[in-house]
C-alpha cells in the first residue's frame, strides 16, 4: 500500500516550478533594484565629485598662472569652471557624458542646494576674471585674494553638503538592499536542490553588485579626502597652501591679540630660482622646491608653520608666548638658520645648483595688526634683503613699504608694456677711430611709457630680471634689431653688424640658441650681421655650457663681445679658451684715465691685450675729442659714446647716418664726428 503523504509527481513538478518561478522573480527584482541603485546613485556621486574636482583644478591652475608659471593657460581655467557648471546643471536637468547618464534630482532640498552651488561657482568665476584682469596676484593677501579664497571655500562647503546628502541616501538604500538580500538567502535555502545551481549564480551576482556599490562609495570617500587635501595643501611640497596659511595667520593674530603676545612672519624668496628652472628644466625646478620645503621644515620648531604661497615664495609663522623682543630674537635665530641651510648646494639628479634665499621679517603688531599688512611688510623686507645683496634676512622698516609699492607698480606696468609693445629698440653708433666711419650699431632697449614718457633701462631691467621677464625683453630687442638690420641692408647701409646685449638669465636659458637660430632664419639675416654682447660673469658661471653655446653661435657666423670688460673677473684663460671676438672696455675706464694714472695704465694694457689676441677693442663712453685722440693713440680700433651720438630711435639713425641714394649709387658712410652731438644730453 503506497504512503499517503507521498507527493504527487505532478504536484511536485508544479510546486517546484512555482517555487522556482518565485525564486527567479525575487532574484530578478533584486538584480533590477541593484542595477537601478547603481545607475541612479553612482552617476549622481560622479557628478558631485567632478563639480569639486573641476573647480579645485581651476583654482589651483589659476593660482599657478598668477605666480608666473607659463606652462598653464588661462583658457584651461575657464574650461574647468564650465565643466564644473555642466555637471551641476546635469543634476538639475539631466544629461549624458562619457557613458554616464545623469538623471535630474527629485528632492527639493537637493535641487535647492545644487542651485546654490551653481551660484557660488559663478561668484568664484567672476572673482577669478577680476583678479586676472587686474593682474594683482603678486600682492600677497590682498582683499581680492581673500575674497577669492572665501568664495571658493563657500563653494566647497555647499558641494560637500550635496555629496553628504547623496551618500546618506546611498547608505539607506544599501541597508534596505542588504535586508532584501538576506530574505532572498532564507528563501533560497528552502528551495529544491534542482535550483541550487541557479541560486548560487544569483547569489554571486548579488554579491558582485553589493561589492560594486561599496567600492564606489569607498572611491568617492577617497576622492573627497584628496580634494580636501588639494584645497588646503600644495601638492608638490606637501606644505599648507596660501589659503590655509592665511587662515592660520588670522587665527594667530586673534590669539596674540587676546593674550597680548607677539609673533614673527618670515617671507622667503629663492635667489635666481628662475635661472635654475630655465637651465635645467621644470623637473629640476620641482626637485629644488621640494628640497627647499624639507630644509625649511628642518629649521622650524614644532609650534611653527610653513607654507608655499606661490612659485618660489614661502612663508613661515613663528609663534611665541612672549613679547616683541622675544619674537625678534626668535625670528633672527630661525632666519639665520634658514639662510645658512639654504646656502648649501642642492643636488638635482646629476647636476648641482647653488641657490640662496632672501628673507624678510615682520613682527606683530608693530609691522601690521592684520594678515594683509603683515604679509606686505614681510614682502617689502624680503625685497630689501635682495637689494642688499641677497642670501640674507632683513627686518621690516616703515620706509620699505613705499619702495615695495613702487616696485609693484613697475612690475604691473612692465607686463602691460610687453603686451602693448611699449618697449622699443634705440641704436647707438660704433665708429672706426681711424676712418671716422660708422661700422656698427648697438641696440638698446627703451620703454615708451604712455604716462611717464621715455624710461631708461636702469629703472626697469632689474625688476624684469626678478620677475622672470628679462628674456622676453631681450628677445624683443633682438628681433627688432634683426628686422631693422634687414631694412638698412636694403637701403644700402652696409653695417658690419648690429650688437645686442643679452642678460645672463637669457643666455643660460635652454631656448636661447634655438631662439637666435629661429629669428635669424625668419628675418633672413646672416649670422655675421649679429653680435651678441655678454658679461664676463655670464660666461664664467657655467663654462662648459658657455663653450658649447659660443661654438654653435660661431658656426652661425655670430660674433661675441665681452661687455663692460675690466669690471668683472677679467680672467685671461677664458679669453684664450672661449670664442670671443670683441672686448668692450667699460665706460668707467674712459671717464677716469685722465685723472687716475693707474686707470690709464690698466686702460692701455686692456687695449694691448685685446690687440695681441686679435680681438676688436671697443671703448665705451667717449664724450670728448681728447678721449678719442688718446684712445686712437693707445691702439683702440672702435669707439662708442656721445661724441658720435647718444642712443637714437630708428628715424634719427636714418636721418643722420644712413646714406641717401642718388642715381642708384650709394654714398660712403658719413663721418661720425660731423654727425655726432659732441656732448652728453
């Protein structure tokens, strides 16, 4: 007799089929919900993350541009801001980009928060535009700078609110999803063995989905930590950036004001950093900045704080719990330690660089009772240290503020002058002391200022060197000289050559030789029509480099003149080893040889030395016929000075020295003495 509880095979099939259908339906629903969560939440978090990332990148690149870095483009800053705004708009209206579909947020509070984020982003963009147009980035701690940082921090806070809200919703959905998954696990254990394999596969899919959501959430958290770090720290040196340092400075001012204590602020600027950066490349420059940060940190106490505020500029906050005298003593001790530490050689890969530091010291509250005033005082003291010879520190004094403001004005106007081509080339003749004929011209830069008129180079060249613009000025004068040389040749003014003075900073740039080649080729001027004037110091600073560059210039036909000879090293060995063609005797020897017998002996010996080496000797600063006669008698071949003419614009050079055409026959070059002014204006 069969068992009464035996299952009917047909019912077993039906029951098993229904159970399997319910199981498959539940698992399909779970899988669908998981995919829906992934498709809904992950793009939302991706959009919020990109809003912060694009805006932060725009902020960082913008600060690098204002600090003088030419590797970044301002158009890239605006592009990153536009990208951030696109993702914010996608959260309001939806959109699709890079295989991500963004659905509009439905929650009113989130939509209102995103709208506020877009408004903050627009404020940030407007402030950035204003800063860029005013070019006031060099004025550390200005109101506009602080407003710029405050707007950015406000934008980050609003974006963080949106991100945290979405993360909370993801966590809640994830908990519900896990509960549903647990129910599925209980149901799965009750199903027939026929569906065990299917259950395993579905469970595996569920676990993969949970892992995907967890990993996405973890990635978002890591990105958030990275963004917070990049917003407050310099990624190269790991030091606090200007925004965080300014906040710490403001907090220290409040503490000192409440406790009646004093503290010191140090402004550190590397001497000749741009020379190293240009000569050895940006990678070596980055290594130098990283090593500088390490050396600064080694010199500080635990309670002190250092920051890289821009480029090669650093700031140090020296806290103290005592009065002003203790703050001064502490600042002098730390600054002296820093100066000594920074004077040690830097090992940058396979090269060694010698870079020192100039340090300015400001004391709270005597040198300023707010962050902006203190930073400006420390800045002015730092520039005073540079003027006093570099590789030293100076305490701020009230008289320095005016000179710093003048420097800032010149710096701003000089950048504008380069853009608007206010810098022009004047030319001063060089003449043969025997034949009295003009043989060459030296190109000299002048600044035709729209308000202050003609400005001599001694009023702006030093500033141009400090802010890294001198190579642009040198290349501008070089190009103008070559273009004008071509015109003079076409007019029949057969000059031997045009001389252009090149600064040591420009000579040691990696692109110097290629720029000379490019300009000669573009303007179709042969190399023998150009003479490069360089100081002795520029040639001896890196003799191997100088020897290589001079050899390549010689291949082009370019001649080399030593400018201001006699005032520098005057080593005989480099005259023998390097490719030198001309010695230019410094004006001081011509001015003083009649009054000082020793100077006269040196002057005659320099001329004889040049003649013995087969060099052309040019005497600068000839202003009287007596000087011309004596120099001719001493054996000097070429003269330059106000006896012939002061530096003149092209129009006056053409009027006085370029021969006129008559019946297509060129006249000889006119006598320099007859054309000259005969005295100094």
